[in-house]
């Protein structure tokens, strides 16, 4: 078999000291010459036959480059890794072994491939992995040859919010298709709030890059100050190219579903330039697309509300003396806030000092400026004219001097547009299409402005502008719900096509308009619906969606789905910033099962060794045990002293401890570390092929873990030597994930190991899941391996089909009640010994799903199958406001019910539990609602919810709803008014039986450990009461505290370790930590407390 990534023996994985290269200056010069010769400014570089890694490291020293070196032998890998690590670059630069003919990358991933020895690799294979316009730099006979992969004509760019200056949001891209593969992913995992405006406003693409604006402030609270950025990434692998700060932008506390619809119009990219307003009141600036550096500023453009660039001319609609709107919270009912905001920043036809201006894009020279009111989003241009609406008429101006060509009759008598609304104007060939409202459309002759036809128009979107999409001379809308897709003749308005979607959409459409390609209307009814305009059929994709207000971007042969704050389908929907690709023309060949296992030098010793016993004081796996309890049955004194502190460096995982050793992972350097538990002395380290996202599992004398490279590793505990490794990925293909290479089918670091009675001998079995989603790249694979030998016992491949009927899982939704889908996302597995759990999904011990249809009984959480889980995964450390952990059976999703799991079961940001009691740090009961406020409590509660709890909570919700109706809040006051809920007691608001509660703690618990009598919690200080912030929005001292709180999340204010009595919550002791603990990063073993810190250190406390 031709292996694409051969075995890394122990010699290639251990850490070595690297000698200082005498060639360092020459290598840096060589790297600079290569980059100059190839013209590559950023992205992913692959160095074939990288030798000692010096050139790879020199290339990786450039801030815009990620480098992957491929070496032929284990010895070369070891030497190259050691060199890169000595420079502190490992992770950004990584090295793997390769000696095959199939490169281990997905299609269209690599920007620059440097090849000094081509070997058996065909040039077609090299071209396969290069991005369009990517470069192969090949040395032949001492001379370098540069080969550029041409950009295929079948793919398109997306230079403006609505594709191009014509505002026809249709990509001329025939490669974009129904998403089946992940091309790349990046962060943030969410936008910051659902109850406030979208944290992602604009996205465009040109020259193989994408550019977007996003709020990168801490996710933990929307009350914290915003941190707006303009970001550039490679379009095909997501590599970060540059960032620019936007110091002053729109108020981030602007309410939900209030737009602003106009903000996406402030960003354009054409060729090697980006045009943007770097502040809400700032003028238009042209930036270098490759570096982000300023090129010029266009004088007189302060107050630009929208801009387009057409044939070398920049057109802007400007409101002089534009001021940032001011919005202060007033009403805790979010819908009242939204209604108030929409009229604060509305466009009016009579608004003073509005104009249209034209500039030479290259030089910034003002060509002309004319005073007209310009309705938001209506400015458009073609090669003949500039067009816009003044709210009543359509106006056409000459491009060269701004002279009037024509103005239409009165089309609509719209004098104002509230902030979430805007008309839609599209220019297509010789027709101007105008939709002044979401339900009407008129077509005009572009030559003279005469009306061609008028019609009703299908509405689309939700609290967003309507759709006008011209595809192959037919005028379409994305529509809503089960309404048909309708295509009208461009010249007559006559309906020429109509077809209905399948009955698999529900709720309201997404809060953004639709987009299209020449082949599909990409609607937003539930997720992304591909309406094939040729075949007249629709495929649904509920498991992915775009950002609020902006939506999605189809171009470069991909669908770009920016992050969103949606609570619909937490366990199903992809999250983060994703680039999704269609299915491959030729399916990938999978590795045969018999070729997946590779044996290392410690294999024979491990296989034949006598099992070692486990100490009761060990913490051998993630969160101590298979149930992930966070509880160790030991007596630990609250009186502690620091025993040692060891610096590992980098971003650390949580910890495990067994056999007098402590284990952690430096995640971004792919390295597992073993330390002496008593002294903190480093014992050994092992480097995998990609990130290891969570700590290993120690079973007897074995250290077993998965990696994002798609392999599972087993090491000998005493020295870290490789016993075996198993390829869990379908094949060896790498993509870019959060700035580094990972397998298409990664594995979580923390695997589940437990004795399986079904094997007869009760042998230890390793359980884990490989993959990213049921709906991507062939789905998920649930494996069971023999722990000592790595032999595969079984694999269960789960994809988007019902295993019994073969039907699309999304078709099953029609038979379910509520906004639900099957669990589709992987996670660290847990088990109670009878069942295995992945989020809320239940498996038998052989890895077969016990049910696929969602469990909708969210009110009764104490029944069989109750377990600890997080709907968004154990490793999500963002504290996004619509997420939580819980000890229960199931959750529900959507606006009305996403919080109900937290009302009917013990829940919080982090939990620990023993046989009878759950301890948690989480929001107060009144904030399990659509609340932009986050106030917390530390508590202990009965593990089993109160028997009368569900009836009690439902009665309270009914009572609150009644009061809400009296306040004209319809029937949603119990869901969306935290102050109204605050009038009720905790007992009335939750089914949880509290034993004790400590409200408004002075810390934010990021880590928690439970012992027999003491609960240990650690985290940054809690500096501000958000309820007071709500009531006093102008208080300067509170604003300063919010800024300090934001800094504390990044570790600038230190952290505390507090010991409290498990019986009553009373404080017993408190200690200062030098840095914030990593999320869930504290354990207790052998009577000692160990904490992994965000500054890369591990600190150990022992009893005084």
C-alpha cells in the first residue's frame, strides 16, 4: 500500500536539543529570496524534503506564513522538529514524515509548495493541493522552476456585500454546490450575543483572500467593551494574513433584529485593494490587500453609509456630519428594546446633507459630488450609469460628471426606513429592478427609467431586507417557509418557474437575505437551502447557517458561513467560521482496516506487561473518571502551600495524574508532557502530528490519547515511548483548522477507556469518535480498540443517513415536534458503565446509538440516562451566553426553549458531582432566559431534581407569561424579561433542589474540583455587577470596571483559588494565583491540587 504519512517512531517524537545553525543567516536569505521569487505573501507553505528544518523555520518566522515540513526519515523529522522547537516556532511550523506519492492535503489548500526532490510525486498531484494562483517552486538540476496553478474560470469572487456594484447577489460560480466537505475553519466559535446586534457585519473576497469585520471581545458577556477588527484571511485555507483595529464602531449593545442593515455596505475589495471605513464616523480608506497597510484616504468621505467600486471609480453615498447613534438600555424585554432602537437610527428622505460622490479609486481624486437623498443599500452602478433610490423615485446619473440621465416616476412613497430595513435595487443588463418593501417589486428600463412591469414579490429573510436575485434572466427570491421558489421573466414579470421546497423548513427564516449562484438560489429558510434553478429541486442543510444580518458568501467554489449566536440545534449545527466545499468528483480512497495499526518500540513490553493497580487518589482521565464527575473521593485539607511550579509553555490542556506522574498537553505545539508529581520535574515529552486538544487517559501503565492528526496514540507511561498508534481518520488528508493543519477526521485527546464486559475477558477498551460532523466528509466514526494492542474491535460509521431506512436524517425532522435534530457533533465521550454518551446522544457499550430521534422530554431530567454533558461540547471555553453544562438527559433548542435544560436540571458554566450532590457555578435562575445580563451563583443541589419541580416551574412560567401579557409583552415575558423573572424565588424558577446558594461571588469559576469535604474553585476576579451596569449605563466607574473585567479575562488581573465547605458553601481559604487557570484545568491527586494556568505554567499545592 502507498502510505501518505508513514509511522513516526519514537525517535521522531521525542524532544532533542538543537544545535545553533551556522547557516542561519544564509537560510534566512534563502527564505527571503524564495518568497520574493514566488510572490507569496501569506498562507500555507509546504516544504517537501525539508531536511533539518532550517528553511522551514526561516519561512515560518514570517508572521503571515504557516509552514509544514515533510521529511523522509524518522531521524530527519526528529532533527527538524528539534530545530523548530528551539526557535519557539513549533505549531506555526510543524514537521511530519512523508515518503509517498499522494500528498496528505485536501484539494486547493497550499499557497506555496517548495520541492527540492520531487521523487514519485506527479506534477498533477502537486497542482491538486495548490490553491488557485498557488505556486510550486521546484528545484531541478540546480535551477528553480516556478509553476503557478491557474485560477479556474468556473469560480468567482465576491467583491461587494451584494456580489458586485450591480447589487445582484449572484456569483458566477459553477463549482459552489451543496456542502459535503470542510475546507477550513476558524474562530470565533460564536458571535457575542443573540440579544444584541450581530458581531459580524461585512465579508467580501478578492484575489484569493477574504476580508471581514468582527467583534473579538470576550464572549463571556456582551456588556464588556467591544473590540472590532478588520481581518484578512486566505480564502482557501483560512490562514490569517493581517488584522486592523477599528477603535470606534457602531454601539455593540444595539438590540437584536434591528440591523443595522446598512453596515455590510462599508467594505469592498477589488484586486489588490480593500476599501473600508475604519470607524463609523471615519472616511473611506484604501488598504493594501496583502498587508493591510494604508494606501490613501478619500477626502470628504466621512459619513459614508455605503460604497461601491466600479471600473476604477469609487462611488459613495454620504451623510455629512454623521454621528454614531446612542443607545442605552431601558427595557429588559428585548422586543421593546428592538422596537425602540429601530427608530433611533432610521433613514429619512428629508435627512439633511445627503450626497453621492465619485472618486478616482486609484488616486482618490474627487470627480464629482451631487446632493441627493440616497435610500440605504440602494446605490448601484453599471458601465453606463450610477443608480439609486431617493425613497420615492429611482435616479440615474452619468458616471463621468454626475449629471442627471433620468429619474423615474414615483415608485413608492417611502419616507423612512427603520434600522433593520432597506430597499433592494439591482441592475441586470438593461433593466433596473427595485423592491422598495419586502413584498413588492418594479422593473424599469435602464436606458430611460420607464416602468416595464410591477408585481407582488415573495418576502424573504427575517427582520432583513428582501431578495432580488437575477439568475439566468429570471428574477427570484429566497422566500420563506413552505412558499414556492418563483422565477419571473426579467422583461415582463411573468412567472416562468415555480417549485416548492420539501416540507423540512420551519420556524422563521434566518435574519439575513439570500444569495445565489448561476445554478442555485441559496435561501435562508432554516439553514441553507440549495434551490437548483435547472432541476427545480431543493436540498436542505439545517446543520449550517450564516451570520445574523450578513448571511453567507458563495464564491471561490466554496460557501463561507461566518459565526452566529444561534441556539438552534446546538448539538447539530457547525460553529465558528467555516468554508464548506461540495463533494469530490472522485471519492477519496479510504485506508484499509488492516493497515490502520502501527506498532512502536514499546509494543511488545506493553502487550506482555502485568497490569498495574490504580490508586484511589489518582486522577487518571479527563475530569477524574468515565462519568466526568470532577470528584475525587479523598479528604483534602483547605490549608495549602505551593509545592512547586513548572513552566511548560504554550496553551495548556487540563491535567491528569497517575503513577506519581502528572500529564498535560501543550496544545498548539502538539506535545504531551509528563512531570514528576512530587517535584514538577519534567520526565519526558512526546510530539504528535497535530494538536492534542485535551489530556491523555492513563490506564495502568499506558498513556492513551487522540490527536487532531486523526491518530490515536498509546505510550508507555514510564518513558513516553510509543507502543502503538491507530489511524482513525478515513484517510490521511489535512486541512486548516484555527490556523494549523489537522486531519479532516480529528480525534479528541481524552479518550474513554473502561473494561468492557462484552469482550468476555473484561479487557480494557478504548472508545473514541473521529470526525467533525455527521454531515461532513462522510460523517463520524465510533471506534473501539483493545487498549494494550491497539487492535480494532469495532467501528460504527455514522453519517447523514438513517441507518435503517437510508433516508436523509433531515427528512426525519418532519415527524418530530420542536426545533430539533439528531446529535451530529463529536465530543469527549463519557460513560456510567451501562451507556456511553456523546453530548446528549446515548450509545450502548458497543458504540451503537440507542436512538437517533431527539429526546424531547426536557422537563424530566432525573430519569435513566442522566449524565453530565455540554450541548456545545466539554471543551468550549467561551462562556457564550446561550450555552451551559448540565447533569440531565436532553436539551431543546430555539428561541423559546434553549434555556429550559438549565431550568429543569442542575446546570452551570462548570459542574462537579458525587453520588448525591451536584456543585456548580452558573447563572442565577432568573437569567436562564433571553438575557443580556450575566450574574452568577455558586451552589450545591440535589443530584436528582425535585419530584414536583417540573410542575412548579411550569406554573411559574405560566404566571410570568400572564404578567407579561398585562405588560403588552405578549406571551414571551417568561422567556425574554429577566427583571420580571427576578421577582420570583429560585425555588419557583427551577426544578433544582438547592442545598445552598452563594450569589454574586467575587470570582468567576473557570475550574472546579470536588473532594469529600471541600470544593475548590479557581478563576479571575468578578469585578462588576452587570445588573447595576444595566441600571446605570452612564456610570463612569462601572464602565471602568467593565474594561477591567475584560482585561481580567485575558489574565491581566490574576486569579484566585478558593476552598469552600462542600456542606454549606462557606469559604475556608483563599490563595492568589499568578495567572488565570485554563478552563476546567484543575485536578486533585495524591492529596495535592494541580492547576494548569493560561500563562503556560503548572502550579502544585500541597497540604501545609
